[in-house]
């Protein structure tokens, strides 16, 4: 459990952003997202400045634009939802390219796209510059509920384990000549899902019993303790503080 394992979102680097303690980056990313969500949607220029701030962080962390953009594809379902809003929302209508669109729907779509994209981009930058194990240690340093940290720890660790189990089951099916080609094969896939659930449950039981036998009492020991200096907190605060200044201008101008 304690062995470190990197994730595909993480990009190894030696930048100043990588070197920051995880609790500093977690707090900075959370504060930045809160500021972005608090910005009035009519302040379009403010969101452009937020994007420029994230671009500056990506440049400081030496995270390529292509790497960041590929991982932003995770928000495609939200983009599809936002695109539908101008067509289904009620209220004042406006003609755009021969289509009748709702004004409130257009603003709502912009609100979802702008704030959602910036939030996802901040999260991707956080994951790109911080290893998963360090993120969990940062959560502990920020005094988040221990149960929440433990759930995240097991979810991260056993997400990969269950994915590997599913991959082995898929290889076993293909080695026996099975290929899912239509509705008639749904029964086999349903049995596979049931078998995966039972195997995962049994594995969890075995792991829990092994932990109990080794003295587990409801909390995981902290092996590493990452401290942060005032200078590091100040460096991490540059992003949310600058974003807060932009937000305040957005409300006053």
C-alpha cells in the first residue's frame, strides 16, 4: 500500500511548481477554483485573465500545451450539456446564424464552459505536478477528515488493481474465442461484471483481514511528513491572490 506508483496524469519534472509541498498546491488550486466560480459570468475579460494565469503556471511547471489540452477532453460531456442549453432554455430569444437561441441559455452555456474548463485545467495542472501519494499526504497535512483520506487512498490504489483484473478477464475471454458483437453477448458481459464485483469484494475482505492482523485500528500511519515554509506558502498563494484581485475588479467594473 505504501509503495509509490505514478499516474498517467503526472508528468515528472524539476520545476519550482513540482518542488512545492502538496498541501500548498492543493490549497492554491482550491482557492483558485473558488475565486473563478465566484466571478460574475458577464466579466468575460476576467476569465481570459484566469486562463493566462494558468498558462503562466503551466509554463513555469514546463507542462506542454498539448499534454494539458489532451487531458481537458475529460470535460467533453459537460461541453455537450452546455451546447444544448441555448436551445432548451426559456426567456428572451436571439437569432444566431439563423437559429433562435435563448439569451439566458447562452449566458448559462458560457458560464458552464468558462468556469468548468478553468476548474478542470487547474485540477490537471495539480495532478501533472504532484504525485498521487504526495497529494494524499498533502490532504493529511491540511487536516482533512482521516476517513476521507483513507477512502481516497484505497480508491486510487485499488482502481488500478480492479482495472488490471478486468483486463485479465478480457484476455481470458478472447483467448477462448469470445468477441462481443451484439446484444446477444450482453449476458456474457453482465456475468463478467458480476464476477468482477465478487472478486473485488473478496479481495477487499482479504486485504482488510490482513490489515487487521498487522495492527490496523482505523487510521493509516503517516510514513512521510512534508512541511512547508512561509516562502513556499507565499509562492503558492500568488495564483489565488492574483485571481482574487481579478475577481474583485470583475464585480466593481
